[in-house]
């Protein structure tokens, strides 16, 4: 019996949704649990999340963020304090009604997000201008009772970070809101090789309780958009609801201005759907748990494992793995391709004789014969090249799938036949936004910071346009 | 008005419990939340937890541990699968009974610990001897509905790590159980400067569902013991309950053998109560969020801040902070003492003129005048010395508060008058253990690996003794 890995996955062109599900299972990113919508993140999936956490946390701390931990429960009375916020979240929360064998006097909700808890804390610990700003963040899990769920993209419980800040002035809060969106987008481009469109959400799409929500939107391989991180400016709305005041330098009482911002495990879904192919995951080197895998060929032959081990040592500052398991080389190739390992080095007796190794790129499939003397430098450079090329390729794909529409007919035709972003002008009215969803099947992704004038008039009603909007079908 | 910090805390000799509570609040480790027993871990407290996490996680991974994330909810039917386990935990769990606006068909408990979830996972993903061992761990929060709570020591929700492993053989499971206890104890001694007694729990004190529980016990400043980390061998009990089987090399079906082990934020309580003093926290350099604080004296004077900045730069690989806030030096001294910063450097115009600085140790209060030319090396060496001295001091304190008793009268007298560990022989019977609790007020902490023969007979019933036990009053 040949030692072949039975890892065939559905082709992405045939059924993108099934391709996605196949990858998350076959690459051992997740396992389903006994509770619908709750997923188990397996070691390989969690290693990706750990890499994301480490890098984002580093970037946060560079901007002065401090980490904290808040309780996972929110008393119902606290959740109810800010009207818009509770209306947005109450329908999808889980309630703890019993504890320690007794029925609770007040229900506790399992946090769907923690604005109310941070506000409660700030109302206690902020008193003077000297206490500001507060720039807190926590890494935790949150629960939202979703009806339809998909691994990483939409689940009942998911992991994320939520930053919550309090500032003396409106300007400072706005600055922090945009700063964090930029931290997210830079991280996504530089670390995950995913180009982002940054912009502001329409009022319809903004966060429950926010004055303004900013977002970064990525385009998946199938032409659908994924909201990948958001940053909200709350103004002083929560401060009024929770009575968060400070004494300014003139000894006058002022309300604070607040922000919050979050990125979740959802972004692992973006990595899969932006970079993956029909052989499985394709990981950008920076986030890959294993960056280089060495596969010995005829590993029992004299000198093969020794040479492989030497190569490993020469690259030991990278995340490098020598796969000397008793599987066949073909099995190992398929296995590590499924896991998206950026670079594979093949080394066998013949290669050693000729003083070279074969180096394969996961992203392009390209194989190169490289002299053993140059291998170390070659691999280091190749990882940088792959990281750069993957971002470039994703950008090209996005740009090639970004269209412009100046009227409803054009927009309908594009939406029906060409999956991707549609740039079109908008009058700013909710009616047109609703109509586009109903008639064309697209939602507003954002009003990008980089505005263009596609035409003078709203793509829907024809009245004078106020802004250019990215529209699309979204996860 | 003098700029004095109003940080007076209760003296530990007067009221140890109040001293503890004062420290956790005044050192800004925690804030109470609106839910009884749920604490907010503030930036300074969380930074200590992050240091613990980082170091423990590194040590775990060196032994082959892989991190995962499991759902926070456990369906009631799953919790009920292992009889002893559910009996131990069911009384103190929180139940989610409503979600998404509807009453759930099956209650979900918020995890008090995740044995059942890991077992469910292993039953799905373990099939062959090739899949073993599984050495998984997760960092998360858990909930236990405690009646009386104290910050870090006993709270309704707390942070921890829980490792869960599955092995092919009984021997391998036992080896892993002890290995992890050793990882914990080495970490506690080397990183937290807390000496540990390692041993096995009596059947009365073992974990619900375990064959054997191993523990490390530390002695606090007030002579009470704190269970600081446990490691459990489950044998194949859970494997039978959850049907976790694998095919061995001879193609025979076998049950796996399992372990679990955990350390929680409770250990922060140990740091406080082992090292703290009447001026606040005293942190071992390795775990201190700030290792060195530089306090400029007359900082407006020419050259002071420049020299302070130069000193900071020369130590920039350490966690060093230059406090140039507009507070008085006295305020800063008290502030950083409260936070337990191991080393303080004072530098003013006079010092600069004389080419020296004043270096103060937090642990002893000792001040030394050090030439600026030697300062860098001096501080580096001093941090090592402090780390070593703190462990030594804690060990001496523990040894000086460890007593021996050979009969009930002696034991009662010691327990009443000399807070600390009591070493005494035990026959192995539950009746004597219960009697000692009732009559003497002590519980068995552990049967230490390092057994001694204090006498021939049980301290309680006088029958032939089976083992030497550490007894004490415990948190």
C-alpha cells in the first residue's frame, strides 16, 4: 500500500465554501465541539493565533497600550446603561441564570464585548486629567449567539482583543481611533500580506453605541469582502451614560471621550481565503508556525539525515522543521503543502553527491536547485521574497476585482457577474443603501479615506453624491 | 502642600489579611468589579501575569507542550460523563440557560476546568498509537461559584493554564505528571524565588476524578500554606468514561492514560504573601514589570535628566523606567516601593558632581553609593543577587517555621502557637485526617517526596505510621 496522504480537498473553483471548510479541517486548524457554533482551535490553528497575538501586542505596546483582564460576566443592569449598545447586543447574548446551585437575583450576560465593563472601571479610577489617557486592552474570548456559524468567520465564541480608551479631548480620541486602524492595516499588510481598504462605515453599518466606526476591508479570493478589524469613536456618549468625568487643569468637570477597537480570530479566515489554493493553506512566512520544512529523500541512505540536520542548524534562528518521520516523501510533501509551509527543502543522496538541494516555494510551486554552499542565504532571501510577492499578488487580485459603477444598471450587471469590490458614488441616504442591498445584493463596506470622484451623482437615486463608497458582498 | 503619597497600609503584624487587601488595591494590582468575587486585573497586576505566562509557556514548550483553545461552555450531558468529576464540580458551576433570546434545550456550564472537553476531543482525534502522546495546554479563564472570595487567592473567575495529556502507557502518564510538577516547582523557585514542598495529596484532598494528585505547597509570611500548583494522574478512568481508545502496534485496542495540571493567578497571591513587607510589594527581579527605576533628584537642575537618561540607555536591555514625572522624589520613592521595584537609582546634581549615584535595594532597604563608571555592572549583578537572596530568605523563613510533632498534644500546642508547617507521621486513615482537622485545625498539605521518619507512629491514633505528612493551615 502506497503511503499517500488522503488529503484531496474540494477545488475552490468548484465550491469555494466547501474548499474553505475542507482546509480548516484537513490543515487541522479546528475541530468542531459538541456545541453548535463553538470551535476547538487545534495546535496548528492556535500557533497561527499566537503569532498574530505576539506581533499585534508588540505593536500595541509601542503606542502605549496596557493590557488588563476584565470579568467575563456583565450584570444585566450594567449592560442596559447605554441604550443603543444594549439594543445592538441584547438579542445575541448568552445568559447565566444559575450559579452555585441557586437561581441568581440578577442575570449575568457572558460578555459579547466589554464597553460597559471598561466604562464602569473608568468611572471608578478616572478622577483628574492626570489619570488620562487610559489606553487599555484585553485578549479574551467573547460570546455572541449567532444563528449560522462558520469556523473563524462567525462563531458563537471567538477569541479577540478589545482595546478601550478614555481621553481628555475629542481630538485625542479621534486620533487614537485612526491610529489603531492604521496599526491594524499596517500589521495586515506587513505581517499577513493582506492589503486593506481603510475607511469609515456608514451609519447603518456602524457599531452599536459609536459615533463613528472605521474599518479595514479585505477582498477574498472568491471576490467577497471580509471586514477584518474595526475601530470606534464613541465621543462622550458612554461617558454620559456611565458618568465618567475628570477635573481638568482649570478645575472644571469634563466628560471623557472614548474609543474601542478589535481584531479577532476572524482574520485567520482572511489568511485562508486570500492566500490559500487547491493544495491547502499558503502562509506568509512571517505568520507561518513552520517557515521551512526539510524533507529528506531516502533518509536511510548514508549522510542524508546528517546533511539535513546541518541545514536545519544553519537556519536555526528561523522556525525550521526537519521531518524525519517514517512517512514517504510524497506524503510529507502533501502534508506540509496542506499546512502552507512557505519553503520546502528536499535533500537526498544524489543531491548530496552533487552538493545541492532542491528548494520549493509553496506560493508558486517553483522548484530551484541550490548549491549547499549558498543554501542558507538563498532560503533567507527567499522568505523575504515570498512575503513581498504574496502581498503583491493579493493586491493585484484585489485591484483586478475592483470595479466602478455610475448607475444602477451597471452596478447590477457587475454584482451579478463579477465578484469583487464595486466603487460607486452615494448620496448619503439610508434609503439608497437599503435599496442597493435589496436590488443589487451588495452592502456598503466603507467610505474609503482615499476618496475618488467616479461620477457626480448617487449610483442609486441619481441625486448629488456625497461620497465614494466601496460596495460588495461580504462574509 | 507637600507632595506625599497617601499609601499607608496596615502593618502585616497587626492584621495580615488587611495588609494583603491593602497591597492588592494600593499597588493597583486589582479593582473590584460589580460582581461579587470577580476581580479586574489592572495593568500592573496583568503585567506580572504576562511575565509568568511567558516564562511558564516557554518552559512548557521545551517539554513538547502544544497550546490549543477549547470552548468555554460544557453541555450538561458532557459534564456528567465522569461520576467523581461531576460530583466534585457540579455544586460550584455557573449555568447558561438562555441564549439568543431563547431558553436552551440543554444547560451549558461555564467551564470550571476542561477535562471533559479535552476527553471529548481526544475521543475524536486519537485513533492509533501514532497519534500519541497528546500534550495540549490552554491559557484561559475558568469560573467556580465560590462563597467567600479573596483577590487572586479564591475568586469566582480566575485566569490559569490547564494542561491535558493522553498517553499510550501508565508509565508515560505518571512520568508526565511528575515532570510538570517539577516544571512548576523549578519555575517557582528560579523565577518567583518561592521555595516549594513537592509531594502527593492524600485521597481526601485529591482532585475530583484523579487517581493521584501531586502538589507544590508554599509557606506564606503569616505561616499559612498555599497550594500553588497541582498535577493529576487520571489513569484510564476518564478514558473509560469517554471511550478514548487507540490501536497499538500489535493492532490491539487500548485505553489511553491521562494527566492534567494547572497553575493560576493564585500564584500572584503567593508572590505578595511570601515577599511583601509593610511598604508594599517586593518583587523578585525576574518577574518584576519594572526591574530598575531611576528617580532624578532636583530634576530641573542642569544635567540631571541627561545623566538619568544616559543611565537608562546603558541598562536598556533590562526593564528600566526613568520617572521624570512632576511628583516629588519622596512621592516617587513610596510609589515604586509600593510596586515592589527591585532596584532604585537616585541621581541628583550633587551625585553628578561627585560622579556617583545612590542605589537602593527594595528587598533590604540598603542604600549604596556607586561610581557612575561602575553603575551598569553593579546594577546587573545586584539584580542577580536580589533574586538569589530573596529565595534564600524565603527558604530560611519557611525552614524556621517548619515544626515536628510526634503526638497530638505537641501538634495541638504547635498549631495553636507557632504558625507554619508541621511535619508529622500518619497512618494513612481518613479518620485521623478528619480528626486532625477537627481537633487541631490543620489539613494535610502533602506527603512530600522527601520522606523523613519523625517517629514510628501516627501522630493522631498512635498506630503504625505509613508516611510523613506536611500539615498546616491553608489559604
